């Protein structure tokens, strides 16, 4: 019998008002699949995996959700977390995210990434990290 404790990240959960709509956005953006969705939850995951094999993103309905303000401002709703997404072409990725329903933040702090907002107002970053993508060169 194996008594060793096993711990693995299962999912990152994001509060929002409309889980299904936000799930559809991230499924399109990441080219992932929607595992389940109803009035309260949606879950997206990488294609070809089963639930729990690889971390996914869960969207949880919170009728009191308020979008954070970024960059932060005193007394405003603060960003608690954000998702970083690796890309091999930053400008193409920005346009693709916009086509999926994202908006780009007015304030940017680096040439190596872009701060974007999903349709519910959560910030996420598109990060130029070419070395993790296989090439045909």
C-alpha cells in the first residue's frame, strides 16, 4: 500500500458573474475544451487530457463579483491573482486575444508582455517566451 501523500494542482478558480461565457472565452483563447458548465461553474482544460490530469481553469459564479482595477488605485477593488500565458508572437497573440473578446490595458510596463483584460475584467498577461515553443527551423 502506498501511503505517500500526493499533491497536484487541479485547477485555478476564477470568480465571475457568467461562468459559461468566461469559460467559452478562455477555451477559445487557449484552444482548450470546456469540460463542464452550468449556471454556477464552468471548467476548461487542455485537449487530450482528462479531468484532473493537467491543471485547468474553473469559473465560479459569484453574483457579488466586482472587476478589479488595474493598475491598482487606493480604495478600489484590487487584483488578487492573474494568469500568465506564454506566446511566441506577442503582437499576433494580442490581436487573437482581442478577437476572442479581450481588451488591452491602457497602461503597459514592458515590451516583453502585454496586460489584457478578459470579458469579466480579470487581468491576464500575454508573455513573449519563444523558447518553450517547438520550431521547424
